[in-house]
């Protein structure tokens, strides 16, 4: 099976209005820049996006927000995007905020075939509204369901033509769990190598979870907020 596609435009083929997408990354670290750009140019709309955050103004998922392509965000942290805040306050955007650890586990559960699990995070808050609650060891736990998506878009450091992926340092983040939870997983990589080139002991995601792979181009790798201290004399 040939999993290699020429570019991002070919990789997003089949994404339709109203679909649910998982988008890897944490802040702007490890986001699939090429896939997001291709989605913005495609004009697809009404999307539900599952991502730790919504990018920033003019970059990452912030591009899709500005284009009004996202109908609902399922996220953990959204504080760096003023357009997100505006759409939320005006009712243009539906939002489901989830504790970060719960979001990670819901994605992992989706890839592992676990339909639901109990977790203490969020008990006694708005997060608990409408959810089943059980007591374990004297503490209330919420029943959380697994997350899956029509497409999962992830970004890896290296990948081979069979779809095996290696993530670099913190760029692993949500990419690894989301790669396993998409019905169709699209991986963009900085370096695409022939099958058999990668050390099997270093592979984070085996190719069985990846349906399409391509080599990305022109990565900006922006930093959300640069903080430096004055140089000491």
C-alpha cells in the first residue's frame, strides 16, 4: 500500500464540511503547519476541531478561525487567541473546554478502543454538568467518553514511506495519541525516508495507524511568546 502523497493539498482530500478533525500540537509546538494551510485554502467549513489549543491570531488553527471554518472547538487552553475569544463571546463559536489531562486521555482512549473511563478532574465544576458521577476511594469521578475523529492531522520529525513516525522531543505532545485516534491519519514530516531506514526501537507511532504521509515544506516553527531576560554585565 502506497501511503505517500505529493503534498498537503493531496493529503487533505476527502475532508468535507461538518467533519471532526484532530489536530496535533501543543501551543505552536509540533503543529501540522502544511495541513492547516491546505485546509484554509480548501474552503471547507463547519468543522469540529479537537486540539489542545486554537493556535494564535494569524497562525495555526487561528487561520481557520479567522476564515470562519471552525464551528466547534474541543480544547484545553485557548488564551492566546483574541479571535477565539471574540467568536466565543459573540456566540459564533461553540466551545467544549476540557481539563488538559482529560483531553489527552480521551484522545488516547479513542486510539486504544476504550469507550469511556472515570476521572476525578472536573468534579464539582461546570465540567461535571450532565455527566455520570461515581465514587472511588471516597472521591467523585466523572465518566468521560473517548474522542475519535474523521481525520487526524499530525506532524512528526521523521517518517518512512510505510507511515512509521518519530517525533522530536516535546513536539510529540498530542501528536502521538491523536495519530492513533483518527479514522484517517495524515502525517506530515520534516524528513521522509525509505521504509526500513528508521531504527525500530526509536519509532513512536507504527505505520499501521497512518494512512497518508508527505514531506512538509517551509516550516516556520513560530514561538508563541518569546521571553528573555536582560544580559548580565
